[in-house]
C-alpha cells in the first residue's frame, strides 16, 4: 500500500508542481498588470501637472507683461501731468475751467406767441426787472394782438418769427417767404407803430425742411436791414408741452458756462404752462450769478446756426 501511494505521489507530483507554478505565474501576471495600470495613471497625472504648470507659467508671463504695460502707461501719464501748470487753477474753486466762463449776457427768447401765457410771462419779467425777447407769429385775435403792443410798451423786444409758421408754405419759395415776412411786418407796424428788425426762422436757420438754400431767405432779410438769431441753449419745452418745470429749469441752466453769450429758447404758446412755472426760478438762478439778462440789440453776438460765407 505504501509503495502504491508513493508511486501515485511520484506520478502526481510534477503535475502539482506545474499547477502551482502556473498559479504563481498567473498571480504574478495580474500583479504586473495592476502595477502597469498604476504606472500609467501616475504618468497621466504627471502629464496633467506638467500641462498645468506650463499654463500657469504662461499666465504668470502674461501678468508680468500686463504689469509692464501698466507701468509704462502710468509713467506716460506721470509725464503728462508733470507738464501741467497747476498754478493756473489755484484759488479758482471747484467750478474752475480755463476753457469756459460764465456768460457775460443771457437772452431769454420766447417763440410762437402771443398767447394767454404771454401776459403771464410779461408779468414775471416785469416783477424781476428784466427784459425778454419775443419772436412772435401772426394772429387775427384782437385780444392777442394787444400783447404785441404790451411787449413794446413795457420795453421788451418784439421780433418776427413768420406770420403763419407753416413750414411748407413759408419755405416753398422766396416769394412765399417774402410775402409772409411782409404780412407779419405790416401787422406789427399797424398795431405797435414799429417794424421789428430781428427775425428767427421757423425751425431755425439750420432747419432741414426747406429745399431752398437758406441763403436765399437770408438775402431777403439783408435787403431789409434785418438780422436773424437762432439759439444756443434749449429749454426743452418745444417738443414736449408736458415737460416738468424742473426739467425746463435744469435744461436752461445746465450749459450756461459753455457760452460767452447765452440765448435760451423758450415758447409762450398756450400749452406751455410748465415754462411759465419754471421761469421765476430760472431768472433767480441767473441773477444769483450776477449775469445780466438783456434785450437783443445791435451789440448782441450773432448767435446763428448757419453763418453766411460771404
């Protein structure tokens, strides 16, 4: 029995050893594969870190470049500032500006009247002791025609703004413009005894309505010894009759210091109630700066949108 067992062991031994060796090899192969996977994962992480490092280096370089550019810009600004003589600004206060000064004169001009509001405006002007300039249109209403006379009698300036104020009629031809001008001039002379010498084109001399060059209409005025005036400050009451009085006040004063002489555009139509409401505050603000409010006369600066070239 022992001999048989020994023979069996001798016959099975190699197979057992072979099987053990095979199992060991398989185990080692699995371990090697896992290690390879770990190595590949580590290599990927190393590559990722390397890429991040390169990106970080690029970002740092970009920041350095930006810092250098900023430094150059600051240096340039410092050079510019060093050229400024701040002594010119000393003692002039927070509103100092070497390019602008408060106007030497302000002109309050009112277009498109007379209306019931014209009398209210005249009352306000008289209360503050200032003179206004009224660019009037034609009317057949006897009560409103009395405003022409009152404007003149109270020392304000009566100016012309066309009889009809209908752009398509006035600017249709030189003859039409001339007839309209003559009609208004005759009416005003009949009511007041004077013919005004100052004119304002409906829409201004820069209007885009007329297909005829504005010079042709200016020539008509020149032949009569008349001057035309536009404006350089807009109160804003032209396009919006419901514009609040506060806005009209702000618009009228916002750019005063941009002009040597300021000519403010208002309207005294019946629906311009907020203009009437804002006017006292505007006058008070101008007078508080000791700026004279003046009537237009022959010494008034030629405030014109279109300037004749000859």
